[in-house]
C-alpha cells in the first residue's frame, strides 16, 4: 500500500517522514517498522492504526492500493485472488480472520471443494464448515495440527474431558459461537454493507492460475448462498429467529428483533 504509490509519485518524502519507500530498500522498511512499533513521527503514527484506517487518512490512492476487508482488518500475506475460499471466508468472518474453511484430508464430516474458482462450491464450503472450525478453535489448538477428520477431534475431546460429544454436538458449539459473533457485530454497526474486500484485494489477476478470472461478478451470489445456508436474512445478514432458537440462543432473538 505504500511502496507502489511512492514509486508512482502519489506519496512524497515529505509524506513518509523522509523515507524512500522503494522496492528493495529493506533499510527503509526496517526503519519504518520500528517507527510504527513506537509510533514515532506522524507517518508511522498513522500507519500504526492498521491498513484500513491508515488508508482512509492517506487518501484515495492508498485506498486503491491497500489490501484489506471493508470491515477493517487485513488478510494474511497470501494472494487470495486464486484462492476464493480464503478470501470469502475472511471477508464473511465475524472474528477478523480466516475462520471456517477446511483444507485437510477427505473427511465425511467436512464439505470439500473440487474447484477453487467455483463460486457455489466456495460459498457452500464456507457455510457448511463454520461449525467445525469454530469448535476446533475452542479446543485451544490450531487447525494446522488438528487437520484430521472431525470425528477424531471429537474422540480426543471426549477422552480429555469425559464428555460424550457427537460430531453434531461439536458442530453445534461452533455454530452457536458463529451466531453470537454475528449478532454482536450487527449490534455494533458492522453490517452486510461492509462484507466485501477492498478493490485491490479482489482485482482480476494478470497472471498465475486465476489469470483473467475475477471473483467480483460472483460475489453477490456467493453472499446470498452463504446467508441462505447459514440461516441468515438475505437483506440484513441477521440470523433468523428460527436459526437462533434451534441453537438454544432464544435470548438473542429478543435482542436482534426488538
């Protein structure tokens, strides 16, 4: 977000507190990182607020080049334009991260993707694995080390706790969390209007496996399908009353539907 507009002349030395932010200038990047950590100088102090907030302050060109979610957080350091699964999951997540998809070995309890650039498969995958991934997060482990059939996770969980969870019990825990997160964000003004990527993040790749293929034309259909599978209202993104009641979250119905 900084080096490209600097090299194109949109950011000047007076904007960057004297740093020449050019590709390959690792010394300048190191200095800037240290300044950001300590909030030294106006430029670094602005950047310390994160990509989304600093882009708004730096102007239209920073917003054009910045890679972030319109909810306000940034994705991990991958190019997701060829991996719609991660992009869509990160954008629709209510916990500011990639939080639903499953990319482990074949598992009868997890929805798999055959075509990474198929909008319906991707949105199906994100919705149908929500419960699984949130349950895994509850274990205090990382999905990189619990990337096994869900039944094995549940067996280990039961052995450690003495509980007698079924696979569906585990998924229900994850779905309860997901719906509570969603309700919390909606109450705090984070609605469907910000459930999309920045312009650069979902731009059309010019090379690589997704060359010339963009997720943009499919985005609305993906959101609609995702909300339908989650049991959420198409227009507002609110969990439907029957969805909340089925998960034992009756108290949230009163909160969201006053």
